[in-house]
C-alpha cells in the first residue's frame, strides 16, 4: 500500500470510537477496504482519498447532529484531526513530486557553464564515479547546445525533451542523442549503475556535437 495511505490508515486506527452509526471500528474497516481499491494507487491517490473521506465526514456530521453535544464534539475533533492529517499528506506528496521533477530535469536552476559541467564529468570519470559522469556529461551536452543557440534555455526540461529537440537539430545523430538521454534517466532516476564505457559515450557525444554546424 502507498506510504501516505498507510500513514492515514494508522492514524485512523489510533482514534477513539465516537458514538456514531457506523461505529469507529466499522468506519476504520470501511476505510481500509476502500483504500484497497486499485484506483487509489494511481497518480491522484491523495485527491481520491480526500474526496471519499469528505463524503464520509459529511454524512457523519449529519448523523452527529442528532447525537448528544459531547458526542458531537468528539466526532468533530476526530474529523478535524483527519482533515489536518490529510492536508499534511497532500503537502508532503506535492513536495515529493516537485523534488522528483527537479531530480529528473536536465536544465536546472544551477548557474553553471557547459565547460564546468564537462570538467565535473571528466573528474568523476577519472575517479570511477561513472554515474556522476553520465549525469554531468549529459547536462554538459544540453547546456553547451543552449550556449550555441541550438536549444532553448528551459529550466526543468527533461532528458526526453532535450533529446527530441537535439534530434531535430542533429538528425544524423538522433540515435546517440536518445540513447544518452535514456541513460541519463536510468542512472539518475532509476538508480541504475553506469559503466566507464557508457560515461565515455556521453562525453564523446558532447565532443561530436561541438564539431557539427
């Protein structure tokens, strides 16, 4: 089960049972069963859970209005706690998504030249840090082409987007460009180890694109 969902279910499990119909135990059981549905494991997981819970909250408050004041207060406190927990989960999920997008980006907010990135890649290659050499090497490719005016400076652009643009500019080298872009994603985002030969191929692509007009 998705970690945010596990946290939500755990929170519900620690809450006291309000005198509502259904009981707290039954509500927790229904929540767990609901969260097992496949649609909650898609990209809009948190939004789906939030919508479902809000529907349950609405119906619960309607029933609570018929209960004694103390019971109503207890139910409202539980619902507020759940709402705050969901707000925190949504915030964390969005923050994680932003971090992931930034991690995948080729052109970042970092102010660095192609030569500086190339030097970092060569140093990493020499030190046996082949994954770093692949990442900095492909970023050197992209930044150099921006400096030459062959690519747009678009912070946040992905390796795939960079490869598509480069392939249009250098059709004869499209296969090598796409191969390097896939390697960049696999190493940086897929945690795949790289070899010296793979890192060297990315640096060679940078060299070969420089001599193209």
